[in-house]
C-alpha cells in the first residue's frame, strides 16, 4: 500500500509520511472547527445537527489541509491535489460526447482510438466515450475489436444508409453526438451530414486535396502517389461534407516517399502516422468542443 502511494504521488518516504500527517491533521482540524461553529447555533444534537456537522466539515476540509500543510512543507502538493479534485468534479458536470466509430475493415485505427480513450479515462481527462461501432461488413475485423472492448455494434444495410434515413434515427436514439470515420468505405449520405453538421470527421491516407475522390482509398492512393513521383505523402484529417475527401482540413502529417517504396511500404508509413495522430487529434478536437 505504501509503495503504491509513493508511486502514485511520485514522492519519497519522508514526503509520504508528511502528506499522511497533513491528511490526519487537516481532518482533525476541520472536525474541531465544525463542532465549534455548531456550538454557536441553537441546533440540538440529533440528525439535523449531524447533517450540518458533515456539511460544515466538508466545506472546511480543503482550507484545513492547506493550513496544516504549510508548517509540514506540503503546501505545493496539496494545492495541486485540490486543483485536480476540482478539475475532476468540473469534468463530471460536463456532458462527455458520445462517439460512434464507422469502420469497414480490420479496425486498427478504431482500436487505437479506443485505447486513447481508455488511457485518458485512467488519467481522469477523458473527453469522449465510444458507445457504438458502425460497420457495413458483418465479417470485418472491427467487429471483434468492438467485442473485445465491450462496445455495441450496429451492422448497416446499404439501401437504408444511402437512400433511407442514413440510420439517423438509430444514432440519435443511442445518444450519438459525434462520428469518427476510421476506414469506412461508403460515402456519407447528405441526410447524415445534415444531422451531424461539423460533427463527422475522416482520415485520408494522402495529403489532400491531392489523391482524393471516389476510388481513392487503400493501395489505390499509394500507387497513385508513387506513380506521380511524389516526394512526400501523409495523412489528412478533415471534416466530412457531401463530396468525397472535400471537407475542411483539421490536421495533416507528412512522411517521405523513397524511390524504392511500393504501395505496401508506403502504406506501412501511413498507418504509423494514422495510429500516432488520429486518436490525439480526436481527443484534442472533442476537448475544445466540450469546453465551449
């Protein structure tokens, strides 16, 4: 237990002892102060008195531990500690956006995004939650990833998606507020775009506006880049509108195209960029939207 606390708070044994002493002293001080305050009232000891005592002690506790921390040399630690508590309480009051990931294939990008969310959750800085994986192929690898992380899946049918309501009713019923495309190969219908304006983003395996449009996905993109003799390629994260690979650009990252690169070797470089940047950009984007 002691070792875990030392690692969690990143302190040595002496500082840990002083921190625990501050907790104990602060608790005693706030309890004493709460009793003194209640003696100034005419409330008889009983349920109401106990309720007021707990309320007063809770309010006084932060001030008590800060006061005790000064002579024990732990003021900086407890200042940061209380700020973290306040931040977490404020975050809990905010609505964490509910995200759906649309994917058609193996789901490597989807898994990286899920892992990023889990890391943020453990650190107490989660800015979104993934509540749904949407897929157009029942046998796609992303279905297994959804099961691995216990995330609901929705298998969609082409006619309803493209010519029906775009599954808007299903998504809104599930509380989805933001959509991330991660290797999703169908064009997003205008019905869905209107239902989620500036709330759908995509990652493209090239530096848009070059090498975008219908049919420009997977090895088709990389072969086109190599055939054109480009010295650089990369990724583009952008908002989705009614045209293929056309929405406003959010972020781009580059890699070098070597003379001996093939579609397969270039794809490997692009995947590294996708896995590195897509989860981070989503996290930052939703953090900004959540703070508005």
